[in-house]
C-alpha cells in the first residue's frame, strides 16, 4: 500500500467514506456510473490499486447486483469488472437521455457561470467517466450564452494546449461576462451544432480558426476551371495584427461580402487570374478604406461595424451538421462553402483507396478518417498497427477501433496519404475526416456539388463531384408501445430517424433477434413519408408480447425502383383467428411462408425418422423455436471468451520462420487464409510470436490447414480443467431410451480468444503475418478451455440429462415427453450462448445413436459399425507403424474382446517405446509377420466380425465377476444379473510377467480376482 495510506487520519477518512457509501442493488434510481465514480474517488484517498478497487466494489454490491456478480466470477480484473458492470446496469436509455440533456443544456438567462459549469461537468461525468478535457470544454462552449461563446473560444484557443483545461473555463467566462456588462447589443442565438460523427475520448473536434473578413471579391465559381488545369489562384495576404485592426473598414453589401478561411498562412482564394482592381487596395495588397467609426462589435471586438452586422456571427450561425451537403457550416481551416444549401444528405464522392474504386463520406465533424474492417480485407494493404480504442458516433453508439492503417486515397489520379483508424462496426465503408481535409487544403463547394484539392502554390490539382448516396442503412424504430395478443398479427407505425424523408421504395430488413423470440417481421419494400411508414408484425407465441416505444425493429436502405422484392401488404389490425381458423393453420402458414426455405429443409431432415405424426409435430415446434442455431449464413462467435488460454508467464516470444513450400501448397495456403480472413477467424498481426504453417494430407487426398504450435505449447502453463472419462459418460445412459447428439459447427472457431492471447497464436506466410481471433486448434489448452465453456453453458443439466465430451454433446431421456423438455432446455442454453450447430452431424430424438465411436441402443452398447469396418478392411501390415496403428485401434474396443491382452501379446512388441523405435526410419522399415503374429492379427479381425455387444451398467442391479487364469495371462468378465440371465458389462485381460508365470495356479487365480476387483471397484463398492 502506498505511503500516504499509512496516515492514520487518511485511513479513518477512507473507512468512514467507504462505510457511508450506499450499497448498490441494481434497481430503483441508483446510478451505476455514480457508484463507480464514488468507488474510485474513495480509492484515491489511499492510492488504491486495481485489486483494492475490485474488492471495494464487490463488497458494496447487494441484491440483484450481487447475484449478477456471483454469476460472473470469471471477471477477476477491475477494468473488466468495471466495463461489464456499467454495461449491465447502465441502460441505453439512460445514456441517450444524458446525451440529449448535454445537447439541450444551455445557460439560462439568469443562471450564473458557476452553476452552468457545475451542471455540464456533472452531465459529462455521468455520460462518460473518462471523457477528455477537450470534449468537456466543447460541451461547455456549446451551451454557454451566445454573447460569451465566441470570445471564450477565442481566448481558449490563444492559450497553450496544456493550459486549456476545464478549470480555466469558468474564470475566462466570468471575465468575459464582466467585460460585456456595458454592451447594449446582444447577438442572436446560434444554432446547435451536431457533426455527423461526434467527438470521443480518442478524437476531438478541431476548434475553429479565427474567421477573417476579406476585401471585395468576385464570387468564386470553381466549376469553370477544368479538372486538370493548373490554374493559379491569387491570394491576398491579410494579417490581422494591431496595425491592420486600427485601420477603418467599410461595411460591404451582402452581395459583395465573401467569407473564407485559410490555413495558418491566412490564404484567401480568388476566382480570376487577374488581381482585383480597386482604388481602395494599395500596391502591397493591404486595405486602406476610409469610413466613419461605428460601435464596437461584441462578437469580434472590432469597431468598424455593429454587433448585429458582424460577419463572424453570420458565418457562425450558418453551421449545419457536418457531412451534410450544405455550405452552412462552421468555417474550418481548409473548407470554403460558397452558398447556403438546404440539403441534409451526407456528402459522397468517388475515390480510389489503395487502387480500389470506392465511395466515401466527407465528414468535417469527424477528427479522424475511419475505414471499415470489411473494406480493408478486400484491398491490398500493409503496415497494420494493432491499437484498440473506442469512438462515439453522433447517435451515441460506440465505434470499435482495432487499429490503424496507412491508406493511399486518390482523386483524379492525385495521390494523398492518411493514417486511418480501422473500425469493425462502421455503418459505411470509408469516412474521410477532418485530418485528410486539412492536410490536403480541401475546398467543399456545396452549391456546385464539388470538392477541390489545392496544392501549396494555390492551384487546383484535383476535383471530385458529389455522387448520389449509395445504399445506406438507417434504423427503424417503433413509434408507440404496443402489446400483441398470442398468435396475432398487427400493423404498426414506425419511424426512420434519418435523411430518408420521402422515398418511394426503401428496403426493410428485420433484426435477427426477433426471429428467435417467434416475433415475425419479413423483408419488405416500404414507402417512407415524412420519416414514417407502416409494417406488419406477427406474434407466433402462445403468450402476449409487449414492445416498448423506440424498439429497434430493423434497418431500411434506399432501393432503386428497378429492383424487385417481396412487398408486404399493409393489413388492418386483426386477431389471428380472423386470418386462420386454428392454431395449426397459423403454424403451417408461418412455416410455409415466413421461415427461410433452408431452415424448413433442415428441420424436416432432422425429424424425418419420426413416424408418429404427433411426436414429429411436437419435435418440429421445438426446432422452429430455436431455428437460429441452424443459421450458418455467417460465422458466429459465442457470448463467452476464453481467458488465460495461452498463459506463458514471462517467457520471451518464440519466433519460428515459415517452412518453404511448393507453389501448389503456397496457393492452398493463400486460399485457406483468404477464407479464414473473410470469416473473421484470423486477422493481420504485428506480434513478435510466430509458428509455422503445416499442410496435413488426409486420406481422401484433401489438405488440412494447420499451425504447428508445439514450441508454444512447451512454454504454456497447462490448464487442469478435467475432460470427462468416456466410460463414465456411457455409464449414465443405461436408463435412457431417447438420445440426441449435437455437433458444433467449427466448434473451436466459435469461441472468441482473449485479446492478450491473440498475438501468441500468430503465424506467417511468405510475406504476411496473421493471428487468430478465436480459439485455434492445436494449442495445448484448447480442449480443456473448450470443455470448460461447454460445461458452464450446460450448467446443472450435466450428468442429469446432458453430457459433453469436448464438442460432442448428448441429451438423453427415458421417455419421449421428457426428452422434449430436456431438448428444449439444452437448445435454449446453446441459443442464448449464440452457438451454431452442424445440421448434418446432429441427430434428434433417436432410440439408437452413434456417440464417441459406439452404438447405443436400449441400454446396450456396441462398437461403431464404420470403425469396425475400417479395422476389418485393414490389409496385412508390412511395417511396424501399420501394426501398431492396428493394435491401438482395436484396443479402443478391448472391453468388448475377451482375452485381448493375451491374443495381442505378440503384436505389442512393435509399440515404439524407445527413441530409436519412434524414429521415422524405424517405423517405416519393412517387416514380415511371423506365423504367431499373423495368427494374432487374423484372430483379432475374426473376433471383430462378431456382434460385440455389452450391457450398460445399471446401478439398481447386482454385479457379478467371473475370472480365469492361464500360464501366460489372466482374464475376467463383469456381468449383471438380469431377469433373462447374466449379461456382460465389460471384459478384462492382462498378460502375466515372467515372475507371475511361475506362480502356482491358485495364486494366479487369486491374482485375477484381485486385479478385477481393483479394476471395477467403482461398480462393486457399496
């Protein structure tokens, strides 16, 4: 603990504050953000580290919050607990409400600066505990009185960067307020300014430069300049120093006024190639205009015009949302908007990004340029810098940034470079921000619908016209709260809060979570009028559903009229029984008309073996309910992340260069990597770790893409989580009559990997470096990590009616009705976890089933027929490796084979027990089997042709052991006494050592009994 924690007075204060802190129960009016702030504030008294903050927080949880923590004990780090806590107990409504309060909060006419300052700072902390100083200053400036706003901004900008703090803001505001008490004229209120993308913790809006008024100019019309013409645009230098400000100026008429901005050199661009001739302009280009003195403007503090006529006020008030097709902007250093425009459509232009043609949004409200990860995957790129951070968009949603990339953006062949952020959830492909605009002296001419790039000699080097916005998604929200009765259909009013005011055809796509809740919305073409439209929704549940106001139902995008899609008719609100006579009719309609065809085919395939129509209908109803599990259109990541799966301690990174491969294998690698990139399974990496790629040839001639993680595994701390014994699993199936086996689609690849473990999974090709974003196959802790997650998802159902061996899950029940309940329970758990299933390997509600290499049916267990067939088709071995492989495969079924050890005795000598025997050369050396060895090989194959069937142990029946001994080995059989006779449970055999062979027969018989009891004590004890 730090030194100041030893101060008794400080410790007393700390304990008192912690004791008085109200416990957080997660209900009522308690605010999660305020609770976390209080914890961190109290912790600062003793310089508490993250571990102490973690303990303080968990000790103060109660009720629902405490139950939430007990269910999330895996959150062992303070930062992880804090973010998960805020996500759980901070609703989107509260964040949006605070954001709206920040936007609308203005200083009241009779409100003091101090009171306004305290209110804004409180709202900022409630909205984002880590909000930057620049962002808070921006909010303070946004709501301050209009009479103070410009002066405060000017003074704040005159300060050094380090001195611009929230603490200095109230002092400057108070001073300005005192200075303006004698001012008679009040400026008109300014419009609220809202950029297309707002500031975030990571990005801040560039503050406005001082806006200067210029000499009389001709209106600028850049459209008259040829795109590739290097036209000189003369500049008139106007430095606003004290001497210049002392010179009187003449008020110009509105038609003569022209506003422009400049970079730090204060450049002003003219249209004509000749300098403007005026008797008021001297040879040096400075202004020398005589006029009478007027009152001082309270906005720019100059005395050559009144406040009401101030040009700055007009420029500032013309601001609209950045990214809009309008010249009514806040003036920015590199932007000139010529004529006010009323359009609110985002500005789109065509560009080339790394030589790929692409549309882009020009957004002066975004401080940075952002590219969508999906677009980045489609273009050639390099020098990806891994860096995780968050931005916030104007609608208060988070934009997840995973790194930075250097992009080459070309306009009409003119090349520009920019370091862009890479986002995973950007709603557009490319957003060009103020960093690119400023770096390239961009002029945005909204009336002429062009942008212009100006070089350092003030020549137009490139131009790009605005284009029609591409397909752009906007959310569809519910206008009013609605309640839907069971099995009913209703027409509802929806709103689209975007620029889609009046569109004849907008394509609606519902969010997928409604389908899992049996709330049905279909794709449809909507007519949008005044941002509103109508939709039809079906409640296919047996209970009523209530949807709150502003529930997000899906998205709409503008659709060209030539496209043909399903149009959903607008129906009047009616009960379902006016449309369908019975519930069965409704279900049939939903399945035949509303669900996707592939889901119908899959469910029919899974239930085709059910002969009882009533049973089949009941089973299909459960599968329809969880149809999302079979949706494989896109890869899915479950709602659980593997923590500490690759713990290497302080071991330095291990780098193994990639193996050289043939051109054919190189193409296979490239194809496989492209597939994994598209699925999001891997990503580009800058990790110092690297493991080589290995292509493994399979029996069918195809190639499996693998990564050799052996060196990484050698330094990884092993996970001790247990994998269940296969015989223990089978022992629990004795009373079951119905079985369901579930296979996960690419099981490991559905489990997200912790960010800190991803760099350790890196691998290299000839010229690229990648890392896994999900749990890769081949890491030593992969099986226990996956087993832990599946076990947690199954929860208390394990060993009751479900079991899992890695990604092989089995559900078992004694009756069909119970099996339906158990199946619904497990599918619901998997659905909640966001798992996806491999339909072709799933088997539902069967009375006999193959599981873990065995056939299970009515309490009996047999070897899997396919595995036995493979053993029987084995040709006579010619190498030690082939013999050993056959013996090990047969040994998997040794409990089915009496006297297995004695029969296979002569073949065991080929097992590689020394380093020399394990060498590739020794294993591949041709051999000839002796007569004894050949007889053993053939005898094992002969036994395998029999119907090898054993009974699964029943704990309610007594057990019986029979033993035998010979000169070379012992054997035993475990049986149970059934009404129709003794049935074998398992066979056991063991070869005797040389010493044991010399024992008397009675001792060998006794040894057989003791060995059998020790082996099967699990069944015999008690």
